[in-house]
């Protein structure tokens, strides 16, 4: 199974029974909803594994800023794009996929080791979002994003930190990332047309993006979490299994 693109989806915490649960659309699978009565039961295989990823959470003021951007872009997309729910955005460091439950504690220990000993962990990461764009490019967009940059070297520090997390989990047998970490904030993904259907017309959206007057936004990232993603018919549900503030560690 291939490793999905690095970078973000965006996640904001929703307090529920003293646990962090999320709904989202992002690189791990489209949208997500609050935990509710209609959650589909997990398969027998999923009773013994968990779908996991490690991500940095984003501050609320940045998510509000991106919500306004998405609202404006959405008017031009003709329902061709699955937009990320702004309240739930996060910046993914590593996607682990289906993982045996008995390995979760070892993963926490590996991440905790990085948080305690790696030189890249020197407090919050101070970044800026200054531009909008698309992967692979605006002629053939598949993913729309907002940039993550830094004038103070924090982006390079974040890249080193992501590499340290990847190395630590590699010691547990997880595949190392084949591509270099490239921080960005995913806003939306182009929906795949059904077989035989015409490709969506994204002309108006692309023009809107090219001419969009994007206000730069400064922000800090100061929390890392190990998330479980539970897939349901309504969308994935994300729950934090462990969280670390830069300078402290906590689970629960």
C-alpha cells in the first residue's frame, strides 16, 4: 500500500468526554463527522487494528481564516471539489495506516523519544501562510492548498522534526517516507469523476485562485497528536490517542 501525500488536512479539537474527536476532509479520506448514533461497526479485522496517523494541530484563528477562503472558492467549484472542514484541519507528519493495536504504546514511546531528545524540538513552530496553489499545478489541479513558510528558520526545523519522527518510527519497522516532507495546508481535493463521466470544469475556480487576494497569516503550532481514524459511511472519525505539547507530554 503506497504512502499518501504528506502535509495537511486541518484538524481542530472537538471536546467530547475529555477526549479529542474530529470530523474532517483531508488526505486520509474525504470528510468526517462528529461521533454519533449512526456510526458503522468496525470489521473483525479493525477490532485488532487501528488506522493511525501523526499530525500537528492548527490554531483556531488560522482555521477561521482558511474557512473564509474556502467559502469564497466553493462558489466557483461546481461541486467538483471536496473541501476540508476548516474546524478540523491538521498538518500531517506521517500516515501509518492500519496498525495492530498492540503496537500503539510502542508508537507513543517512539514519538515521545523524539519529543524529549531531538534538537528540532525547541518550542512552538512559528510559520506563515502566504499564498494559494495546487498540486501538481494549476493546469491539472488535484489538490488545492495554502502555503506554509517561515523567515526565521522554523520551517527547516519542522522539516528536521518530521524526519526525526519518520526515523524513529522506521526503527519500529514502519516504511520510511520516499518523498521529502513538504508542509502545506490542504484546502480541498478534486473529486474523481465516475467512470464514463466528463471531467469537471474547473476553469472558473482556477481563475478565482489565480486572482485571489490572499491575506498572509502568521501562526504557531505547539501540539502534536497521534490520531486514530475510524471509517464510517458518514465519513472518518478522528480521535487523539496521545498528544504532546512542545515541552510536555500527555496521553489520554
